[in-house]
């Protein structure tokens, strides 16, 4: 299942919750700075943890150098969709 996310780098603690933008994007806050892809890598790991997936089940599709990214989660789509809606509401 593909999802839109917005990465907010340089934030004190990692958090996956809330929405931003139009269309709505899941907000992923990470402590890493956007240097050499570190924030992107941290965001993908945070998303995997938030959805209860292995890090290898989260793939970056587009937005390698942007704060707005498209990712693909590999797993049970119904469970992913349910968790996505829960996280958007936080």
C-alpha cells in the first residue's frame, strides 16, 4: 500500500502521528538532520516501527530529497489502512 508522508527533520524525538498538507500526509518527525539521507532513513525506520513492520517492508518510492515522500508498505493492506487512519487522527 502506498502512503504519502511529510518528514520533519531535526525534531527532538521521533514521532509518527498527525497530518499535514493537501492531500493529507502522515507526519513523521525525526531527530536526524536532512544530511546525506539520514532523516529519510530514520523516517522509514520510524514508519516501520509505527506500523509493526520490518524495516525492509517500507520502501521509498519518490521524494528522495524532499520532505514530502511517497512510500510503499508491504503487508496486510487492511491492517495498514486501519493503522494509518489511527495515526492520522493522533
